[in-house]
C-alpha cells in the first residue's frame, strides 16, 4: 500500500512538472502572440511564441529569449549605421554634403543634389540646425552662402521644404533685418515677389534669408541615414550593423 502511494505521488509530481514546462516554455512565461504565428513585419523567436519587430533582428541586442535574433548576422552591402557614403558626412541624423566650390543657382543646386541621389537640405529640426551650424564651423566652411531646400515659388509666402513639410517662419531660423531703428524679420513682405528661395547667409551667421533663385551660391545636399538606432558590433567585425526606423523632433508650423 505504501509503495502504491509513493508511485502515485511520483506520477503526480511528474505531471505538474510537465504542465509547468508547457506553461513556462523554456523559462519564458509570457507570450506575445498566439502559438505558432506572428503578425506581418514580425519575427517569431525560436522555441517560444514570442514575436519581435523585424528591425530588431541583428540590432546588437538579444530580444529573443535564446538570442536567435542575433544569429547569422553578416555585414550587409548597405552602409552601416552612422556611416555615410562619400561625399556625404554625418551631421546629426542626416548624411550631408556641403559644396563650397561651385556657385550655382537654386535650381542648379537642386539638380546637382538630385544627381547625387540627394535633395537640398530640409532643416526641419532644431537638433539638425544646431548640428549643421557646428559642422560648418568645425570644417571652416564659413566663407560662403548656401542654398537650402525651401522655396515659396509655388505660392508666394508659403514656404515649403523639399521634403514637403511646411517651413517654420520666424525664430529660430530666419534672420533679422535692421535699418537704423527698424527691425524686421526675414523674409520681408516688401521683397517677396522675386525672392523665392531660401539660403543660409554667412554675414548673418547662417540664419536663413531669401534671395532670387538665380543668384549663385554654394549648396547643401542631404540624404537620410539608411537606418537609425543603437547598434552593436558583430564579433570580428569592426563595422556596425543596420537597423531600420528612426526619429527626430520636427521643426515646422
């Protein structure tokens, strides 16, 4: 009788252990989806029912319980995070090319940037504006005016960036016009009819002013970073890996 009781207790213990193993699969009790499936754009972790975003694969962090999201992560043919292809250089969260060597009209500058698969720069965040000014100073590129990607050619007074966003008027971008005791902020309404293109003006410490679009100036082109986010190097690989998605603080109306 005593032997039967012991056997029954042992079988019950085994049953509890097996049940717990099914509920807490491999020590990971929380499942984000139904068993065996993940929504589109997600990766299903091995041995568990957990799903992670595709951009978390090969991001340098172990997001799956067993780390299978970081397996077989090879260097890609795309530029790694925070690295820009020549002639572009990293400025804030953009890849930027400043051309002080060729004086072009606004439309010629736009065409030049397009031939580089880029656009005239859209300064749509305070962080980018500060980083850009610091870059111009550090590289000693302070002897030129530079076209940027804003214009009101389509609708007078409606300034729009090349990326389609509305340009913020007033501070902190636009410069101040001073004539004796008369202070006005650019762009001046009295000069608006024929000054339709925006530029960074050297004599006003690279605040924004408007000018006739056919005037010759340098240009600033930009392309976005391929990806944004924290990365970690692969063992034996000095380059960083690629990550999708990014964020920025908009500077617009």
